[in-house]
C-alpha cells in the first residue's frame, strides 16, 4: 500500500505559492489613501485659509494671533492635534499638508484593524466609499474634529468586533479604550454616543459577554473627557454649568427633526443654521437616500457570509452616533455625520461588492457596466460639490484676509483688539485678539474695550447698515472691503487724543483710510463724555 504523502515542493513551486498568497488589504488601502491625499492636495489645499472654527483651535497653540475665546461646547483635541505644526510655523499650507497626510494614514490604520474579521475587498471598498465623499475630502486637511471622530469610531468598533469575536488579548482592550478616548478628546458628546452601543455589545451579546471590554471602553471615555471636565471646573463653574452653557450656544438640545436639514446641506453648505435655504440640487442627496437600503442589504449579505456581527456593530454604532445630529439639534452640517458615514461604509461595501460579484458570476457585463457607471456618477457628483465648497471656502478666507489687511494698513496691528461682526477669524488674520461684549463668545465688557482703546489699537466691525454698539458710536467709521457673505464692512476706530498723539505718530494711518494716510488730518475732538473713555 502506497503511503499518502503531500507532493514534494520544489523551490520553483514554493516560489509560485508565495506569489499567489493573498497580500491582504494593505496595498489596496494604501492606494485609497494615496488618491485621498492627492485629491485633497489638488482641490482643497491650494489657496485655502483657516475658517472661523479653525482659527479658534489653531490660535490656542500657535498661529499668528493670541488665543481666541474658547466657548463651552468646544474641546481641546484639535488643538493638541495641530500643535506639532502650529507651534513651529504659521503657514496654513504646511498645516494643511500635515493634516492631509495624517488623516490618510489614520484612515488606513482604522480599516486595518478590521482585517481579521473582514475580507480585503470589503475593507478597500469601505475605504474608497468613505474617502470618496466630499465632506471626507474637504475635512481631511482641515483643523476640525469631526473626521477624527469618524476614524476613531471606526477603529473602536473594529476593536470591539475583534474582541467579542474571540480575540481576547489585551491589545483589543487597549485599542478600543484608546480609540474611544480619541473621539471623546475631540468631541466629548460623540464619545458618549459611541460608547453606549459598544458597551452594550460587550455586555449583552449572548455567549460573548466581555465585562473587561466594557470597562476598557468606559475608562477610555473618562480619559478622553478629562481635559474637558477639568476645564469645566476651572473656567465654567463645573460640568453642569458648562453643559448648560453649551446647550444654550447650540440652540438647546431637544426633539428637533433635522433630517431634512442634513439633506439640504449636502449640496455644499458647510453649516446650515438656520437651514431655511431652498433645495436647489436634489441630485446631491441621492446617495444619502440609498445608504440605509445598501446598509441593510450589506448586513444581510454579511450575515450569510458569517460576518453578521461586524456589520451589525457597525450599523448600530452609526445609528447611535447620528441620533443627536438628526433628532436633537435644530441645525445641520455635513461634517456632523462623518462618524456615521465611516461606519456605514462597512455594510454598504458588503452590499456593493456582492452586487458586482453576482453580475460578474452571472456573466452579465451590462450589469457590471451599469454598476460602474452609477459609482462613477456618484464620485463625479462628490467631486463637483467638493470643488464648489472649496472655492467658496477659499473666497471666504480671502475676504477675511482682505478685511484684516485693511485694518493693518489703518494701524490696527499687533498688539491689537478686534470686536464685532466676524471678529474671531478677522482678528486672527490681523494678528489681533478677538473680544466680544455680547453673544456666545462674550469675554469683555464695553468699559474694558474703551479702556483698551487708550493703550492699544482697537477696531469694532459692523456690516451694512447695522448700528454700531453704544460704546463705539462716537468713534470714526472707515470703509473696509466688501465680503461675499456679510457685504460691506465698516471699521469703528477710536479717535486719537492728545495723550496718544505720539503713539499715533508711530502708527502712520491709524484711524485714517489708506488713501488719506499721506494727508495731515486734524483729529476730531469728542465731547467731555467721550473723553472719559
């Protein structure tokens, strides 16, 4: 009887086997990341400037201006993220390139975590679908927290799926806790909505209960929220007071149907508040309407393939993260739902890949071609919206720079103070401190503004026919460049007096329009009431 032995492998056979061995998802993910970065560098980065919120985050750790007022809802995560670059250079382009590269690397890492529970095709497909959305591309190189919440949520869900699937090592526990901490550091509220479903999965899945995993998630949440909590007691009167103030600034949390607002904002509104705009481009939301059905179909496909837990965890977590932005606030921004989109990309990729596989296996080239055309059309729409949003953003930042440049030429140069309409970004571009006497960013009194005007250049910005604040009505009004969003600007500058003539001489043109800076102007004297400033 002949002995049954495996065939003997020659060196050539071994070589062929090594070549045919699946290389895993890494090459595909790296390809997606390279394209992701390339589109950002080609469309978003050139000519871009920092937006309003970005100036707040960047100014905390560097940049070209003193720290802006940090309101109750904000968290310090983005400031920590940009600190390595912002402390070394004021170049927006360098900061953008750094964030573009970092976000692409983080996308690869977040999907790589799922490699033990999902096939390479699904991972690459999920990465391509998520990276192809215009909000993902637009916020990749920006100093904003939402994309980082999305990538952290995707990583956290992957670690949890691996842990409940039988991988009980400390790596999964540490990874899940660290990912939740990242999300909470960026946006504490998102950290809470992320932890809830993942903790329930850890303790309620029959036969797979992992109390230690639940503990790791909670510890990660507390660690990520710690800076926000410490700052609440240091500057806001405690956690309850800060939460109350944050709710006020966000318009109050309660039942608010914002689904239609999110749909309208997809046509290119980075912030829709109030979202009473006409819906001019319904085609930009077709993909959004299809996502729930594709995710449901992908969950069914994944369950039949033995990957049901992964799809269910991703879908449930996405649902939890979308609740506050669809039902609890009265305004919308596409970036708010980036965490949900990142997670839903997993079951959607399952469905899309299955559709392609069925069309290919059935030898239906028409079906394959049709699916390809649909995906190409979807990508074309996303790139079109991205181009429009990027151009609008560039125009807005150019407006800020123009107004700031005019203020600098008028003598409002560092150290200086800017208050009024759009003061936060314009002050950043001018190198000044931004201080408001009213509103969400109120951080100074009118008396303190008048006092500061005796020692340092001060400008109060008003737009159009708006009435100036009472404390600045006697100040001189100078025209400033028009802006697309706010229209014509006026700058209110205090009149110089005898005590400040010497200082004014050191700042040629302070309080005088550039066209008149070479003409001797006798300052207008104010009444005795104004002289008490």
